[in-house]
C-alpha cells in the first residue's frame, strides 16, 4: 500500500472547487490594483494588511500552491 504524504491530493477536490479557484484568480489582480491606489491615497494599517493578503494570494496562484 502506497503512503500519501503532504495532506490532501489536488486531484481529489471536486471540479466546482477548481472552477471557483480559477474565477478567484481572475478577480485578484484588479483588487490588488484598486488596493494599491487606495493604500497610496489613504494609508491605514487595514489597507496595508488587505494588500499583503491579496499579494500573497496572487503569489500562491502564480506558483500553483493553491
């Protein structure tokens, strides 16, 4: 019996979750652009935190970690 390491296998996820991930990947870059403009104009700690989360999410999509 083959042991699986690393938790959940990508191919065991339902197709609807893949579609949701692809849709989310399309919406993240415009949100990053909007958040950069907002952070430059009205810098608050919440805006910076949201920007960091969005950039981290985009990096995860780029390297296909999600």
